[in-house]
């Protein structure tokens, strides 16, 4: 692994963490149990994914159905309700993350020739939110919406390292991590964090490609471009832009 330290600062994160409501968290765990590609889940599958007992799931599902967040099929399985689509569309129109992220990823992909991606934390996994392919014919096959494990790849390491915000030592903020052959013997990647309001982690932007092409020497030539992308995206995300 090659690790390059950047020297850019982000605002200090507040120490106080909000306290949640257990019943609400249990209901939300049902909604977030659905993964990319799931059409419907059985009661047993929901129990396995959430750790909740079936009777609790049924009670919570009834409430979620009333708000259109969950629907029950004739065969007894559950699928997400139409209200989730409305909320997702509302989110996309309110928070212009894609307006900032996609042009930056396109620029990174064009400059490097490799795949540029943006991941966000999703429980114990990481979610690919945006992806732009590079010009080179051999590419990484992860698609937006895919969930991957929090392994030892550069992107996963960035998400774990900055889960609570930037390091107290400002000299460690904006680090660019590089890994090769860690999670996949044939893959290599660079990644840097993106922060938002009160220095909360938004996600990790990265460049990935075949290890034979994205070598440590070549990664060194890309580190400054990726670091600057993280700086600019942090500046934009910290402003919480809202559509008028």
C-alpha cells in the first residue's frame, strides 16, 4: 500500500452524536434490508437481514405499509412501496450531489483513463453511488447501486478511517490511499475522502483499474489530481446546496 498525506483542512466535526429511537431504528432496518436487485423479500429473509423476530417485523411492516413505504405481495413477500420512489426523487432534486460528483468523476476518468467512482457508507458495507468509465478497454465492473464489503481496498479503508470525520491532526486530513491486489489480486485503486457539513463524512471518491496498469508509480502521478478533486468536492458538499 502507498499512502500519501495531503495538507488541506476541513471544519471540525461536532463531538455530540444524536440519540436515536429504538422503535424507529427497527422499522428503518426493515427498509434498509433491501439491496440493489431485490424484487421482494420473504419474512424469513427480512428476519435474517435485520435480526428482528418475525412478529416484530409484521407489526412494523403494517405501519410502514400505511405510509406507503412497504407493500405486501399476495404470496406474503414484501417489496418497497411507491413512497420510497417519491422520497428518492425528492432527495435527488433537493441535494445536488450528482450535479457535482458526475462532472468531477468524468474529469478524473478522462485524465486517468481509468474508472472513477464515488462510494458512501451503507451499514457494514459500502455502496457505489456514482461511476464513470475510463477510455481503457479493461475496466472494473462495479455498477451504481452495487453493495460491496468493507474490505481492505483503498476506498473501504478511507470510509472506515474517516467514519467519524477528519483526523484531529490537520496534516492527516485529505489523505490519498493506494492499494493493489488487496481485495482483488488483479485490481488497484486510489481513494480520498469527501466531507460535508460539520466535517461529516459524505463518502470516498476513487480511481480504480487493473493492477498491471494502475501501478504504484502511476498512482503517484495521479495523487495530486485526486486530492484536488476531494478538496473541491468537500467545498461544494459543505455548502449543502439546495435547488431553488
